[in-house]
């Protein structure tokens, strides 16, 4: 089966979105890392910011 551009996990979707925002200079690399850590903690550890 082909995915036709879709991702297979939440992590891949988050990383794709973060990468897009960093590439168009809306976010700094440090800010993107902080957002990614919080989002992944929410998905996998039940962390509620």
C-alpha cells in the first residue's frame, strides 16, 4: 500500500509541521524543540500543559 504523502504516526506529523514552520522562519530552532518536547510528552506520557 502506498501512503500517498500521508504519515503513519503522530510523531511524523508533528515533525513535518515543525519542520515547515522552522523552514519559513516563523519559529526558531530552540522554540521548535520546546514545542516538540511538550507535544510528544502529551501524546505519550499524558502530560497536560
